[in-house]
């Protein structure tokens, strides 16, 4: 079971300065409870794989990418694989960026080094100020979209969703799932759209890709990942990935 943790008890950014760097170890399955900050946040990990959830949107973050979270946005953060959440907290009144939506950004060597530099406690005030002014210039949005897995409320749809979340490779058709929960195919089709805003096939694709991203971030071959989440061929998986996420797995992992 995932562990719920309260980040507010780990770092009270409201009382700190222009850019603060916080480090929070997360074991696989750990989640920091849904919360928000009065500061903007840049969530990143130097190792492992982070996940960030904002409402129904879901981002998977290998070390090559981070997520900008505007001040006030309620979010939950977890580790798909053991990680150390490295957060930059930026005071809105002293930040040159004013992005209003969660935004994925690429993380390259220069930004990595700058984060490490700002984490030091022995910097003179003028040196820290010069370094802080560089951060916004190094944040470049990536042309990718989050994974969206809306959770249904109808118990029959929830039974189907639980089965697919437990096993994204479940090969059963919509008709087979409908029989399993005691409704017609037509009824389950209508309930899925009403509850999630998506068709059954679209929702299942989102679930499969969400499960695939941590495996890709670990470096597993695309063909193995494709089969593990329910695709018969790597090419079918690549088509679904690009159509949903907006880029290829290789570009996603290389932050291009």
C-alpha cells in the first residue's frame, strides 16, 4: 500500500526566501499527500522515477525532466521507483516566470549543476542571487502531454477500472468486461463516457501508457514494455504513445 506523507511537515516553504531547494527521499510506492504551496515548485529527481498527479492528470518524471507547479495548484507526488524528490521553491513575487498551468520542462547538465549549487548552505548572498536569476532562463517547456486517467464513480465502471489498473495488459474486450459486471456492452459504453469523458478504448490506452512510462524510464526495451502493458507489437505501442503523449518514448526520455 502506498504511504501517504505530509510535505508540509518536511518543508515550510512559506517562511523561506527566493529559491529554496528541498530534498525528500521517497521509496517506491510512497506518496506525499495532496497539498499546495504559496511558492511555485519545480519537482525533479536526480535518480529513480517520480510521479505527480494534479486532479486527473498524471506526469511521470525520469531524471531528464521536471514539472513546474504554479503556486496554489493542489498536487500529490509519489515515487514509481525509489527516488529523492528534489524541489525548487520559487517565491512568485521574485520569479520571472508566471506559467499558470503545470508544465513539463527538460533537465540538462547545466540545470542539474545549478540545482546542486543552490542547495549549498555556504553561499554568500550575492552569489546566491546571481545563481537564482539563471534558473528561469534554463526552464524550457517540453511539447508533451500528461496522461489522464479519470476515475469513475459508477460501481460497475469502477469494477472494470480496478481490473485494468491492476493488470493493464488484461486482454478482455469491452463486451467481456460488460458480462463480468452484469451489464450490456451498450450500457457499459455509455457509463464509461458519462463517468470518465472517454471511451473504454481511450481510457484503457491511458492506463497502459501510464504503466509503461516507469518501465521505459528504467531502460527496458520498448518491445518488452509494449507486451507487458498489453500491446501485441512494439509498433502498435509506439503509435499509441505518440498519439497520446505527443512524442516518441526516446524523445520523452531524452527531453526533446
